[in-house]
């Protein structure tokens, strides 16, 4: 069986994407899932979780020295998030591209942040930024594993 983090560099590459509490409150979950589904990616893990402050701190541990860490982790644990594992070719980079830039002002219209957000601390979504962070985040958010299902349209998505 495939490990939960998939195989980077293949059509079974996987990433961790999350709709943050602001995206859930603003009813953007369906729109965000639809973008990845329509592009051709495969959804292999999906659940709603209300993170504790400790889970938020573990998720953003690499930012623990930043001045905004307290506010960020309070916000991230302020309501439920939607945790997703998406699979497909180049999904880690492509996912980041579909999210937009960290800063909403720099995010192009057509990206999730460019379409739905204004402020840096309310930028709607999270996405792993490298194969290493994808593996780390998928292990953390999906310890139970994900679903290795075969998608029958893949021969119309991949050459
Ligand atoms: N963030 C913030 N202030 C900053 C930088 C980042 O509030 O000065 C928030 C922002 O919401 C961002 C999150 O912290 O999405 C994580 O930061 P990172 O640099 O990892 O950006 P991302 O990977 O989410 O684009
Ligand atoms: Mg990040």
C-alpha cells in the first residue's frame, strides 16, 4: 500500500490542504473542493476537525519564533477546519499555485486567496509547501490513513 504521504514526483504525489476557520465560516468549502476535483485531482482524505491550540502550535511549529505565532494559532484553533489529502501529478506545487500567495494582495484573481481574501491573517486555506512538509502534515492530520481508491477517469486526465 502507498504510504499516507504518497510518492512525490509521481502521479501519486500527495499534499495536505486545509480550509481554515475563516473559509469554513464563509462557506467556501464546497467551492475549494470543486476547484481541485474539476482540475482532475483525486481526493483521498477528507474530514472536519476543530484543532486545539496545541494542534495549531504543532502544525505551525516552524513559525513558533514569529511575532504573529500567538495570533495565528489562536485563529487556527478558533473553529473547525476541513482537512484534505489530495493526490496527483505535481499536486504539492500546483496546490500552492491554486491557493495563491501567502499575501492576499499578491494573489492573482483566479486563485483561492486571490478570489476570496483581503487580509494576510484571514487567507482562507493552507497547503503544504514541499514534499517534506506534506509528509509531516499528512502524518499529523491523517494518522488513521487515507483512501487508496482507483479513479477510473485517470486515463482521460493523464497521458
Ligand atoms: N501569517 C500572518 N502574518 C505574517 C505571515 C503569515 O498572519 O506575517 C499567517 C498567514 O495566514 C499564513 C500563515 O500565517 O497563511 C502561515 O504562514 P506561511 O508563511 O507558512 O504562509 P503559507 O504557507 O500559509 O502561505
Ligand atoms: Mg506555510
